[in-house]
C-alpha cells in the first residue's frame, strides 16, 4: 500500500526556493486575485500555509483558507495566529453554506483533486450569484509540460470551459508566461530551449524530483541564485506578468492558464 500524498512537499510554502520566473508566477496569481478580492468574501482553496494572505487579506472583506494538508493548515494557524481562519477540507465536499463567498481562488491545485467534477459543483454552490471563481493552473498543452507527483488530472483550457459552462458559469481563459517570449534575446531563448529539453528528458526517464526542495537543487544549476518564499508575500516580491486572452482551442504558447468562471446575478 502506497503512503498517503505529502502535499506539503509540493507546495510553495515558507522557505521554498524559486527561480525569478517561479517567483513571478507566484506573485502574479496573487496580484490578480487581490484585484478581484476587494471588499469581497473570499475563500482560497489549496491555500497551503497562506503565503498569499498578506496580499489578498488586506483588501478582502473576509478571507478563509482551506487546504487538504493538515501540516499546511497547522503552519497557517501558527503564523497568522487568528488573523485568518484555516480549515482542513476536501474540495469535493466543502463545509460551507450555500452562497457563502463572493470569490473563490483555486491556485495550482485542481489537478490533485480526485473528483474535480464534484468540486466544480461545490464551487457553484458556495459562490453567490454575480460572483466568481479564479483558477490558475499549469498548462498541460505546453510543449515541455511535466506532471506533478500525486496529480490526478490536468484540465486543458477547453476542458475548463466545457465543465464550467455546463454548470452555468460564464468562462474566460487567459494565458500567462509565454513559452517563447517575443522580446527575449538569443541567449535567453537558447537557455529556454535547453531547459525545455532537460525537462522532457527528466520526465521520460522518471528522474524529476518528487519534492519542490529537490527541484530547487536542479533549478540552482540552471538559474543560479534563487529566491526564498517568505511567510507572507510582500507587494514587491517579484515582477507581475499580466495574463492575455486566448481563444478557444489548444493553448500551446503559454505556461500558465488563468480561468475565470462567473455566475449571473
């Protein structure tokens, strides 16, 4: 019998080392979430230890964190000391009343949920009319995509659209962090190509480290100095990379998907 998943080993929590791009990815999703959260009742699912609460909590009317990992929920409680509630939960059965939230943030975690169809229905139940859910996920259609350990299913952009529109949501999809940034120089493009090749080789040979700390050792060889994740992200943690709208169909050119599902009033 295999041991239970240790999601705390896969979460960008305090002390994890990130490349400049990884830090920008983390900062951007919370910067976007912060703009949507102003004066709203907000739930973050898969919140880890609440690294983004320093940004989102300052503008939200109320902020609640939920995560499957007991260890991460404990870390969040220990750091925030009652400033924000943390709940251990499963996304398929949310312990909240109908229409409890105006905004749900679900960042880089849907692919760990065994029954995401049930989770989609629960998200529709706990969000009030006129409100929204923001998903941010790795894009499985990028050429050098690598699955995370313990992952169940990665939704493509069109699969998000189909599942959420079937539940009555209006859906918009954006892409962020181009696979081939147009303004980069030859040296940067060459490094990107080498990194992509290394990613594919490691995936084929099943040599991808199963923890973020293990991956950080490989990133240090490629990127050099890395950035440490603090307990709370400050406003100037990293550069923001605003997402761009993408049409229906396969999304090959972006590393990250931003999916906004909203409900009519």
